[in-house]
């Protein structure tokens, strides 16, 4: 790292303002550690990492100091290792496993970075697990220099819709009630506004829909465990899942979401978002009343336009 980047480490940022506690962050860290120990399922991360490199290829500037924020593996670091636009990459992850010398253990909700020390911040498939997403965006915005870029991918609200339906019906049948089992992920329509609220300019969002086919619902369950993506909701039931509920959920899943060959579908929605820290060189909207042509003139047929 450069001396400037090394100086960016400081005391952890204060926790964001109190709000709904959706996720048990301590449990999530244990789940991520378990996934690393048993062998992580990385196909979604690998896809996102490849996409990250492609997206940065369209940016015509260099980023000397980059932060990889909470990506569960080193997928982002590997994708950026030989990227011509990227200099040194620092990882900040919630668990120490896999970190290199110079990386830091840090929760994305309390980043230990002083202001305006980074040129680029990236994050792959991690921020859908934070309790205060606007607060995380604000901390990233503070850590970036003017004209710095924030580029992230996170799971969206339509992810695992099949699993949500199957478990809801199975639990209703076997226990007579429902409990939260699949996270309430963000909607792409909200992310642009959250970026603007955090102070980012030129926000852009888009969606990558990925449909994965499995031999059985149990193969999906195994992949979710190896992603560290099993239930970490703060309001989850504290009793073990009943075997009857699990078997019934798998049965419903197979009946409703299987293709003719018997393989079942699982939908993952990857939301991409980007925003720049404001800088004088960036394009800005025209001031009201500064246009040289009225909307009526612009829309009028050519033959009737006024000179």
C-alpha cells in the first residue's frame, strides 16, 4: 500500500443511528466461517467478479487505492489483481480467514477509515446482509476522495422467490404458522435514491438475473450453506427446523419449480449499483430556465418549429 492509503486506517467509525435490526451479524460471521471451512460455493461470486472487471474496463481513469468491502472470498481481489485501471487493493472483511497482511477485519457497518483516502470501493454479494444500508453507503462516501467510484453487487428482492414460497406453505401446513426464513433483500428501484441520499453523484443501477438448476432442492440447500447464506435473521425462530417442515418444503419445491427433466430452478437477482463522489469535472444537470429551446419547440413537427 502507499503511505497515504496506510494512513487511512483510524478508529472504527461510530455505529450508524439505531434502526431495525434485521440481521444477526455475529451469527452471519459464524456462518461465513463455516462456509469457508467446508468449502464455499463460489459460482455467483465468480460471475460477479468477472462482471466487476468488465464494468471497470469501461471507466477511463486509474484508481490507485481500492477497498474491497466485505466480499466473502478473495474473488474481487483476484479479478482486480492485473486490472490496468487498479493499483493496490485492500480487503476489509468481517472475518479474518483468508485475509492477507495489510488487510483489516472490519464490519461494513463500522468502517475504520478516515475521510477521502480511497479512490475506488467495491463490494460483491455482501451488503444485502447489513442492517443499515444507507449508513454503509454514507461511510463509503466519506472514505472516498472526490471523483472516487463506488461499485457494488448485492442480492435483490426477487432472489430465492421459489424457496420463499415453498417454505411459507410448508411451515403453514406443518406448524400452523410462519416464521421469517428468507431475507428481505433490497429492491433495485430504491438503490439509486439511497445512493443520492448518501451524497453520491451520477448513480446507476441495473439487474443481472441468474437462474440456476439443481438436481434436487437439497442440492440448493447445501449450496446456500456453503455460501454462508442460511437464515441469519434476527427474528428467526430459535428452535431447530422440524424435519417434517423441511421435507414438505422440498416436496413443494419439486412439484412447483421443476423442469420436465426433474431439475429444479432457483432464481438469484444480482443488483449492481454505482455512484461517484462529487467533483467539479463531472457532468451536472442544467439549471432550471437555462435551456435554449423550449420543450414545446423540441417536440413540434419540423415544418412548424419556430426559428
